[in-house]
């Protein structure tokens, strides 16, 4: 639990299983207001290659982050995306 948060940080990703190009709903709650965070996504392919991406975000005034509403401010990509951009 973050020292300034009222509750533990919660990460919710739905659906729990998807294809690589399916849109995902990714939300976080329990962050500090305006907290900067970096999300990292990893995908292992059928031939055991690992693809990674990362993006920097800022939580809203309530300490929440919804990737449908928030833009990445740097990392592997910028802007709004409903699924990670893998390198």
C-alpha cells in the first residue's frame, strides 16, 4: 500500500485472455493524485520469443488511471492505445 493512498493499488485487466490485437480494458486505482507510473507489458510468443513494451502515465486527481481515457507520455509509444505496442 502506498503511504498516501487510502487503499492498496489495484490493477484490473479485462478480458483475462485475448489475442495480441484485441483491445484490453486496463485500469488502476489506489494511486496518489497525479502519481507518475510506468506500465510494462510482456508477451511470450508460441516460439518462446518475448516482446516487451512500456509506457509512462499520470494518474488523475482521484488516483485512478484508465488507459481508454489516458494518454501515454513516453516509453515505447505515446498517445491512447487499447493494447500494448510491443517491440
